[in-house]
C-alpha cells in the first residue's frame, strides 16, 4: 500500500462530513450484504446486483498509489503517447481520449494490475461481500481530459459491475474536472439522493457501482489524467465478458446509457 496519510488532511469541513458519512454507510452496507454466507462467486454477484443500496454505492479509497508511483505511470504514459499517440475510438457511444493498459510494457502492466487488485479489488470486494478472486478487471486504461482537447464526458452508466478512476496528476495542474455521481434508489418512496461532485487527490481512487449515472466534469484549464477500471466477476478464471467487448480490445458497449439519450452501448468519468 502507498504511504499512509490523513484522509481529511486538506479537505474542507463539508468534504470531511461527506466522506465520514460515506464510511459509515459502507459499514452499514457491509453488515447488510454479508448477512447470509454464499458459496459461489456467481451467487455473490447476484446478491450484490439485487442489493437495494447498490445505486447509492460510491466511496473514495485514499492513496492507492503514492506520488512516486503516479510519476512512474505518467512517465510511461507520456512515452507511449509521444511515440504512438492517444486513441479516441475504443468506446463507441461516448469515446474518450485514452491509452489501454495493454499497450504498455509487461512490467508496468503487472504493477498496475497487481497493485490495483490488492488495493482496490480486495479492499472494496470484501466490503461488498465478495471473496478474493471473485472480481477481475474487464478493462484498464488511462484517460486524458484537457481544456484544449476532450474536456468532459456526459452522464452515463457503464456495462459492468463496478467502475473506478484514480487521479494520476496533481489537482494543481488543472481547473474543473472531478466526477459527478447521480445516485438513485430502488424504491420510488425513498428520497432521491442529490448529485455529488467528487474531487479526489492525487493517487486516490473513486469507486462506484457501474449503474450509478456519472459524468466526467469539464476541465477548463490544464490537463487531468486518470486511470479508469471496469470490474466484474470472474468466470472460469477469466473476467466476465461484457456486451460489446471485442477481441481487439475495443470496447463498443461498455458505456451503456446516457441521461440525454435512450439506452445505448460505451467510460467512467
């Protein structure tokens, strides 16, 4: 794990209260979702999918990567981008300017997968009732938002189980950005939660249910670079196939719904 630090070190009182509330809610969710032991990953997946609280399920995992680790990844991103360029056609409905992890050297791929497995999948999976080995990455890629290029991503949901993003560069290097989540409830009688705009620190991870509508907010100055992951349960030792995933690695169906259009196949913000 990256070096520990005070989660609330430089956040505002409102942000501190919000993160504390999320932590308490996750603790309550853990008790509810683990009430009945289940033997198979598929059964645990069904239990999670049927959980009424899933569409309000988001949390921030602090410091999953250290500043030094972020620097190392950013250097590799810059090297690949300079030599081969960014891609912009991997998601058909809402394309992002991105680089898939598979384009990077094996050593970096191994570090990214192993560190995120330990620090994100194992940590969050156990909280949500999954066992080690249940969850796997459907896709891992790096996204660039910038004032002079792709500035934002419209509200959408993702075609997997969980989604996350890790901020790689300093928040001082851009203005705007962040992710807005639009939680909903399973019951029409419940009050609809208000949208929340979440700004994380370098190395932090925003993890959320993929069926929560979310957007990548506009970057008005500078450049914001994040690592994005799509997560689902494994089948026969491999990540579950998601509709629209092709053998070439292009993800034509990962982003499956927009708030301004009918349900359509395409990334997390």
